[in-house]
């Protein structure tokens, strides 16, 4: 969905940011692996963050756009620093990345300090 399709829709605010993500970053992350994001290292890309905020009155309209398939069915990890508090960050990771996160947490935080004191 492009922002210009919602410019005149009451209750919706859209913003977009672009972050260059050259394949060298993914290549280096794989060299230093393991890596939670697990981006493919064969292409340069631009990470696009689209923020569509809407008031409760427009919820049905937004859900309708989702049902109509206006969003591609693709692997869409949430970047931890950009996620909304209700988004399941770890649930959006690939299963092997989720297992890695669990192993790292057990290794560096066996008593669960970060899970119990910081909200996750």
C-alpha cells in the first residue's frame, strides 16, 4: 500500500523512512555469525520502515486492506528497536534465529534478569 492511497482517509497517518542496507553488512554479519536478522547476503537492499498509525474508527478499513492482500506474503522481521510494545519480536524471527536467541539468553542471562526487569 502506498501512502498516496491513504492521504485523504480520515484517521490514518503514514510515514516512511529508508535505510540503506548494502549486502556487505549482511555478508559481515554472516561471517561473524550467528545473526538474528539472517538477511540474505547476495543483494544490496534498502530497508523501508513504513509506519501506518490509525485511530480505532479506521481499524475495520485497515483490516480490510490486509484481507484484500495489499501486503505481500514475505518474511518481515521486526527490528527490535522499531517494534511496537505489543508486537511479538521473537515470534517474527525465523525458527532457527529464535532458537539462537534462546541459547544466547540462557548463556548470558541464566537467571532471567532481562526478561523480568526490562519487559523482555
